[in-house]
C-alpha cells in the first residue's frame, strides 16, 4: 500500500484527522493548480473547487479502493468539479445578464416592439432562406425546438444553434436600420408580439369565398383527400370543422347560381308571354266588336292562330319551369346541423361495428380522439364487407399511431438519452419514462426485435439495429406494421402479409 493509501485508510477506519491533514498538504497544490486552469484563472472559483474536492475525498474515503492512486483520482475529480462549477457559474451570469437586459428593455422610452415592427419584415426578407425559416418557425409559428427540429430534419441542439445564428444576423440587419437591441431583447419581443390572432371566423369566410370561386372544380373533394393523405392530428379537428362549414356554403352558392339562372329564363318567358297575350287580347277585342274570323285577312288570321299556339306553349313551359325550381336553400345552421347528424351517425356506425366484432378491437383504440373518429367517419361508407374491413384496419392504425407518437416514441428517446444511448431490453423498462401510465394490455401487444429477425424484404429498408413493433396483426393483409426505432418510425401498409413474419 502506498503512503497515500495508508494515510487514507487511517482516516477512513479510525477517523485520524492528522492523516487527512497530511493528505491535503501533499496534494493541495495539484488540486488548486488544476482547478485554476479549468476555471480560466478565477482564483476565488479555484479555491471553492479545491475545498469541494477535499470535502468529497473526506466523504468518500471509506468507499475508495485501498490500492487507488490517490493523485490520479484527485486530478480527475478536480477537473469534473471545476467543469461543473464553471457551467453553474456561467448559467448564473447568464441569468443575471438576462435579468439586466430585461430591465433595460422595460426602461426604454419606446418599447422594443414599436421600434422593431416597422423594419421587421423587410429585415427578415434580407436574411438567407435558412435563417428566415428558423425565425419563422421559432417565433412566427411558435414551435418549440423539438417540433422545429422535426420540421427541418435536425436535432434540438442544431435547431437551437440555428435560431441563435439567425437572431444574430437579424440583429445585424436591424442595427443597420438604426434599431439597436440585445439578443435577449430581440428574442423576447419576437416571442411576445409577432403573432396576432386573426379575427374569429376569418378562416372560414376566406376559405368559403375561395372555394366558392372555384365551385364545380372538385375543391371540396381535394380538401378531404388532403386530410386523408397528411393525417395532421394537431389540425384534424379544425380541418373537419372547416370542411363541414365550407361544404354547405359551396353547395348553397351553386344552388343560388342555378336558381338565378332559372329566374332569368322565367322572367324572359314571362315578358314574351305578356307581349303575346297583349297581341292576342287586341285581336280578340276586334273579334268581340263584331269582326268575324272570316272577315280577317288571311295573314292576320294565321297570326292569331300562331299567337294562340305560342301562348299555350309558353304557359306550359312557365308552369313546368316553376315546378322544377329547387326549394328555397336551407340556412347554413340547418345544413351544418344536418351534416353533424350525418357524421355522428357514421361514427356510431363505426363504433357499433367494433362492438359487434370484438376480435377486431385492440386496446390502443383508447388513444383515439373525437377528431380522429370524425375523420374516420368521412372516409368509409361501410357499404360492403371489404370497405368495413378496411375501415377497421384504419381505425386500428390510427390508435397505434397515436400511442406511438404520443407515448412510445418520446419514452424510448428519453430512455436512450438517460441510459447513454442504450435500447431497452424489455418494454417494462420504459414505464418510468411514459408521460402517462400505459396499461399492460397495450404493452403486451408490442415487442422488441433486432433488425436481423425481420424478413429480408424489410431488412433492406431499415437502418437501425433494434425496433419496437406489434407482435401480430389482426388482419395481416390490411394492417400496417409499425417499426419504432430511436431515429425513425417506419410503417408498411397493405402487406404483403410476409412483412409480419420473422426471419428463421
């Protein structure tokens, strides 16, 4: 045992304080000088670090190995403590600086936003596309760094750095326009003031007018197809409400246009009828005054017969046209109520179909939202067995996707971050990382598989070693297999059924 080891053992076993004092005297220069370098020459911080290191040595004396090379341990621990102290000090100074800048911002004669607003849009348009996109996503769209990174295909750290660079360049552009601000003041102003909520109902009226302008071109169908393709869950309810508002407006606009056209035709025929009727009355008056039809010239007599025929024909046409006019268009609220009843009936039909087919049910359906059910109701008519099977498969897929996106994927990524990049060996290990409790019935439907256990058709499309996936499908021909990795989530739709097999 080295001399250091003997002294450390004397202190650890017998609490012999002179032995510990000797250790401090032997190694204090090593510890202090290492600390001074790491904290960039700040003597007071170096002293604090030195004190902390020897306090840790006294506290851990019993647990350190007897054969430890104490100088090496002290050096490494000093670097660790000093680095941690520097980070803590840096954060403290940053908080203080932020507080000072915020107070300075509050003390300005003119609020920062009033100085920024006249120049903001021109300044943004002078940035590169990448910098402008970063500002737009972070401050105008108010995305957090995780969502922003997902949009741009980069990590959260990369997104934060990109926002920082973009803010610095925006500050430079504003500075050239005479607007001097700190980075914190600029970011605070942008976060608080850049987005103004549109008036209530504006989105509906704008969309209705736009779609009405293109009535007959299939715009409403395109809206539903876009919803089906994108499946943007966050905006699904809004899109469905928008569709339910726009559809009756477009239908009513088309009905009104047709009605105006028919009214114009009816008016023209009524005018012609009135004219012919006046001529007929004139001739009939002459007849009533004693002129017989035989006394009429042949051309006038022929004209009388023609007028009588046209009057009868026009009366018939006017009667038919009046009967063919559509009823007065229903009000917007009545049409919306009718559509709500129709969609509600479809949702009930879907849920009844599941209730009568328990083998088609899965526990992940608990993660479906009202907007999900509403979207499903617009996609499936349930008029034959094939459409019913596809509807049930889609329902299962949406429930599984919600479970993956809201709970499973975030828990998996957080677990990996906390465990040094390790993939869990069992799904039960993720329980502490779920943002809300997950029932065992859900977890029992999923398993962890290495890529090598997938069939050959899948292995060539995968880029990670481990995945979480469903154990088995309900309908192998229609159900989609979902593979959840640390980096990506893969989904394979409509087979082939062999996608569900495992390699031998």
